[in-house]
C-alpha cells in the first residue's frame, strides 16, 4: 500500500445500502476531519448514484459541524432530479447522529458549445521548485513534537508553491493585493482513467491551504494559537476534463476579509494552460485575545 492507494481507498467509500455510503478519515494534524476529504467523499457518494456519461460540473458544500476523525462518516444521497441533460443530487454527511456537512451537486452529459477562458499566469515550471513537504521536513525541529510525525508524513499529493509561506512565522505582506497563492500539484502516482476519481482528488486538494490565503496580508500563521479558522462553505465548478495525476496549477486570491470571515477564490489550470476548474470558499477567521497569565 502507498499513500496514493490509501487516498483512493478513502475516496472509494463502502456501500451500506441504496443511496447510503460510509467513508473513513485521514489525520492531517488539525484535530478534526479535513474539509476537503468530506467534500470529496460526498461528491463520490453523489456520483455513485448517477448514470454513466454524466460528470460533475457544479458542486456546493456547507460545513455544519466539526468532524471527528476517529469515527467513520455516513453519507445519505437524495435524488431530486434526473433530467435529459442534467442530474442533481443532495448529500448529507452524518457523524454521531448529527449532520456535519451538506452537499449539492449537478452532473451534466457531455455536449458541444461556445468556448473561451482566461489566460493562465506565467509561473516557473514545477520541476524548478522544491516540494513543500521537503521544505517542512527541513525545518521539522520547529514543529511541536506532538505534530511532527503527522506533518512530516508522506503525502499522496505533491505540492510545490511558487512563493512558499512559513506556516509558523509567515512574513506580513501588507497589501490586500498580496493575498495571492500559486501552487503546482499532482498525485504522486498514476491512477485509473475514471473521471470521478480525478474530480474527487481535485476536490480534495482544492481545500488544502485555500482559506489561509486570506491570512497572507496580515502575517498570521495558520497555527497561531490565537487563531480559530474553519471552512464555512466550499464550491467547485468543473469546466473541462483533466487528470489529477498530471501537473495542475492552483491560483488563489482573497479579495476580502471582514466580520470574522474571509473569502477566497481560485482557478485550476493544466500545464498546457486549460482552465479546468474554478473554486470559491468563505470561512471563519477569528482572532482570540490571549489569556491573561
């Protein structure tokens, strides 16, 4: 078993009954279930109930409660509509008898139409960049001992940031225009051609480091003890076919943060410059005053 096969097993889900599926969890060192995992698993559950030839084009999720990574998650799929061109599904993720996540997804059969897109920004090739995990391992002595093994473990996705940010002592960039992140990513192994697996991996990866983009102008570390940060909702629109085991460029920015909430948006391009997905998220960003001694 490799970390990639572990991730694929996490996304495959166990069928319990018609419209009911169960998934496990992977600890990423946050003390709770990773939001991208729940999002991706719910997408897979929805796709399992859709006829062949229709792939997801619009997926919206709301995070309702913090997930317990020590317990499995059960996914209930509702089937509102099966149309001639579109299929819609609703998914509720349950843990300990309570809903922790809702997802709405729309699937579309392939058909021709008008075609245009924005241009991918010019960035260095991924081969010229250092893997983010290598950068973390090089400074592992700065990681709290109870998190060191988790944060330095092998990863199924190779992430290479254009401008790496120190997760423990980030530089304050100052301007809102500097709330921008560019990172190449891909699975570390080749996988099957099934489109849902590539969409699920992109959905999983799209939440990784996404909301912290809103922290960049303020120089606030993702693991700052004063910080309470959590995804509230997450949306992915799939525009064109792609493979998650080939390099994808994830460009994100945060145009606004206010009222203890941050908003981030992103675009995902193939290496050849095709825009394959757009992403948006709003999340809680709350700074608590340190306790008096």
